C-alpha cells in the first residue's frame, strides 16, 4: 500500500503531557518597548529548561487566541502612556507572571497547541495539520473509495493527532471520521507487530467498544477510520457541547454545570468497567480512559481510541497519576482514570485538585464510596482497587446488562508476548518518571522547611547556644592552661622533696618563687659588686617548700567530678562578641 511511502522514520520522543512551568526572570527596556526574559522548564529537571523573550504584544496575541475558551484570564490591561516607567514595568511583570501561572496550571489550556508554541517554539514549530493532510492524501491515492468532506479542526486535545470528516463515494450520506497521529514516546512494539496489532483492531467485536472500520500504521504514524456520531461523546453529553466545535470552546468553561442522573451514572459506569475488565483479561494495554474517549450509542457507552496505547501516546491524565508511585501499572491507571470519569459524570465538572479531600453532595452515598476508594489521599497511598472489586461495589453490582453480544478479540500468542513486553516498558517509564518527581518533591519540601521563618529562628537560637558553649569551653581551657603553668613552676620548686640527692641552688629557688624585681640603678664605681646571695632569704625556705608540697599534693588529688555544677562569671576569659 502506498500510504506514506517515505515518512520520517521513528517515534516522537517528546511527551507532550509533561507540564511546562514559566518564570519571568527579568525585563529589559528597549527604545520603544519592554521585553520580558522568561525561563521555561519541562518537568522537574532544571537542566531541561530554556529562555524565551516575549513582549506584552505577544502575550496579548496569545490571550486573543485563547478567548475561544471563554475563560476570564488575568492578562494585565494595555497602557499607551507611561508604559516605560520602571514602577509600571515592575507591576506589569507581576501581572504577566500571574497570567503564566494560570495558563500553565489549567489542565486543558496547558496542553493546547497555542500555549505550547508560546512557551516552546522550537519543539512546536511544525504545522501538524499540513503534515496530516499530506499523509491522508497519500492514503487516498491507494484507497480511492474514500473522500474527505472537511477537516475537523482542533476537536481533540492532542497536538499531534488530527481529525477529518469523511464519506464513502458510493454511500454519500454515511459520515465517517478519520484520525491521524504520530507515534508517541511509549511506542515499544516493533514496526511489524504494530502494523499487525492495529489491523487486528478492526476485527474486535465487543458491545462496549466502538467499531473501527479501517486501521493501518507504519514506522512513523497511524491512520484509523470509524463511524462519526452526531450525538458525540460522553463528555459532549455532560457539557452539552456540539461534537464538531473546537476542544477549548466545548470544555474549558461550560455554561451550565450539571451531572448525570443516578441511573445513567450506574449504567455507564458498569458498562465501562466491563470493557476494562475484558481488556485486562486479554492482556491488552489501554490507559486512555476519559469522558471524551467514550462514545454514546443510545443508552450504551462504547470505548474509543484503543489504538492509542499501541501507538505509544501518553494519557490525558498522565500529569495527575505520575504524582503517585502506587499508580504504577496500566490496570491501576485505568482505575484512576475511571475515578476522574465518575467524578465528572456525578458533578458535571472535573475535580479541582487530586487527591480530593472532600466530596460535594452526590445522588447516592454509594457514588461517594466509589470515589473515596479511588481519588482520596488514602487511596493514593494504599493503591487503586481492582476493576473486579469496583464491579462488586453496591453502586454497580445491581445493574442489569441487556446487551448480550459475545465479545471477540483474538490475539495470537506471539503478539500477546509483544504486548506484554510493551506494557512492561510503558510501566517502567512511568515508574522512572514517578521516582524523579518524588525525589524533586522531597528536595523542595526540605528546602522550603529549611527556609521557613520558624526554622530560621531555631537556627539562630542554636547558634547562640553554641557560641555561649564555645565561649565557656574556651574559658575553661584558658583556666586549665593557667593552672598547668603554675603547676609546672611548683613542681620545679619542690623537686628537692622528691629527689634529695639532687641539690638545688638557693638562688634558683628564690627566682622561681618570687617574681623578678626590676633591675636596680647603676652603683657607684667604688662600691664592690653585689653578691648573688644578698636578695635571697634562706631562713624561710623550708616553710615555703612545705607549703608548695601541700599545694602540689592537693592539685594532683583534685577530682573535677566531685564539684557541684555552678554558674560563674569568669572575667579572665576573652570575651567573644
């Protein structure tokens, strides 16, 4: 087949779901405008960052493009006069930083192509719609029975996946939808296994899986054709949206927030859990459950985009479950995504934060019970329940399934082994990413704790105590040195007591016991020179030696442990300020 005869080989290694953060580092004023230097980082690694330069007019252009979402975004207003003043630039920079924080933390906006191109122009400079059109045109050369009716512009959230409305030439009233996508970073099947697995999807038969009319793939991308439903997806039902409208317009800011009825929640939930159980038993990886991937066919939910996991595309909720190390298998990922879907069906909107601390009033306590087992902090720590466990819970156990069509998905043994290996590789990459996020979170928490005001006060108190202790020890050391010097001098004077055979000259003893006097004035030349024995007093020498011996003995027998602890003011020690 001539489909994409010379495509660019290989998969796209960049994971578009990894969040981007942006911080304005500085601003520089030129002749007539101001530029803002922004540091953009992908993920938690500071090494994966770069600088971009943007003017206020660039922010304004982006904001105008995002108006389709009908969200009220906090872009600072324009100012024509005085916009070069230093105070105004500083205030505007704060406002632009707040604007960046909003668009990078909003789950839908942060994943849209407009924001990605603004923050990372090098990675998103390609026109993916043009590339998709080229590949689809090549496909039609070999399959002339298909014809494009119109491109369905931006109806999905993926940047590298495009949609077209189609028809069969001999059946002009029947509408089909073609989707084209690049291969993603989690593509681990060989090209041969991938082509075989994608073609196998068209033979899959299950009451809760949406039928695929045609599917094919090569070493760089894939193309899938399925019937187009005018009713749209489950997300369209919840948000009361038109299927052909752009994704930002449909789901960013719904006019009316209202959940489904309890019976719908029970029925749709049971049907989705049944198909997940079927895929898990077949060893077929999914990991892409969300309300826009569930097509409505009357009162029946049918799963879409089974090919996503084969193509290696990252999940819509990846930035959520990558934060929790217990969600490390595709089965656990499916259950976690089901929790998001159940919350959306119940309350008509996605949860504000994950994990969820408390739940608003629900149509049934059984709904809250299921949500608590999946989306609470305790569930994130302990791990996800199994699909079988959810099916046994009161919310779903009493639902009667009327569609008794026998499911069929025959996977050859060799392909099963390849799918198992691919699934393990996907889970390994997820585990490694979770480990990096966990390490970064611990480091950030430690740095935040170290820099807190309370911690700074504690460190100051400890530093003062340490300073006082070192001053006290320094004073003790000085006193010990002073005592040792006296001790060495006393031991020299009392040496005749310990060794009487060594006579000591009286002049030496006198010099060591009495501090030396200043030199006397010069004597007249006629006077005889003074003798060395004149200044000494030999008569009191025995009394002095005896007192020194007693002092030496008391010093040698001194025990520091017998002293009671007291507080002294030693002014002989050096003062440390």
